[in-house]
């Protein structure tokens, strides 16, 4: 019993590695500009400037277009206002 639990061959046969189970990664292709984007909220609370504590960073996946906006709070209403008062579309 101990030999089976310590044998490298037996262990690899019983527990295949995670990489052998995984499928290859596939790219997610965007059809148009603005179709797929990434939005990050970066905290700069330790370096607050004029009441601004956060940076909203927007990056479009197809074009690579990026934009940033300063924010005082991270409430959902503030993020909505930033997205719709600033024109993030190309």
C-alpha cells in the first residue's frame, strides 16, 4: 500500500496533471469597436488629490483605445455618470 502511494508512476496515473485536463486557450474576437472593453477601478486613497480617490481606466479590446477618469467615490452612480458624461466611444 505504501509503495503505491509513493511510486511516481502510480501517482501520475491516478492524478493526471491539471495541464493535461485543460483545453487550449482561445481568443475572444471583437466584431466592432466598443463591443468588448475592460474597465478597471484603481484606488489611490493613500495619495488623494483634491478629493479624488479613484481612477477609472477604460480599454477597448479591438482598437486598444484607452481613457482614464478621476473619481471622488466608487459608488455605482458615480461610475455610471463618468461613463455617460464622458464619451468613451471612438
